[in-house]
């Protein structure tokens, strides 16, 4: 198992803080990804209580071949639309939300 030089590394605590998952769920996810060869664990030199989780070259290949999230692609494409056309889209979406009576639903990503 080779580790690429790109620095996809974090401690388990930092990983569990990011998506607000509990430690046992993160441990389980990391273990499954490690068994598949996508991640590797390395104890920190001098402090074995801290473990660095590193993306392997196999994990990097999988990450590279994974399509962008839909929201990211949409955000990039919306940036290219002129302001007047964005206003038309905004007005249309407001009308649709009003017609469906879903004003109070939070549909923001995370």
C-alpha cells in the first residue's frame, strides 16, 4: 500500500469534529475504509495516543474518480450566469416555493 505525497491527513478527533459525528461512528467508518485499503493509520511519533489517518494511493484514485457534489457543480455553473438571468431564476424559484407552500423547509446542504 503506497501513500501519495499529497497531504490528505488528519487526526481521528479532527475528522469526528468536522461532520459532527460521534467518535465511535468515526472509528467504525475509518476501520471499514482501512480494510478496503483507502486509508491508513499511523501513530504519532512520541505520542502513541494520537493517530494520523492518511489517504492511501488507492483512496486517492477513488477520490479522483468521484464526481463533484451536485451542489458544488451547480454553484460553479451559477457563477457563470449573468445577474439578470440569475434574478429570473431566483424569482421563479420563489414562486415555485410559494406555490408548493414549502417556505419553512430548510433545504440548505448541511
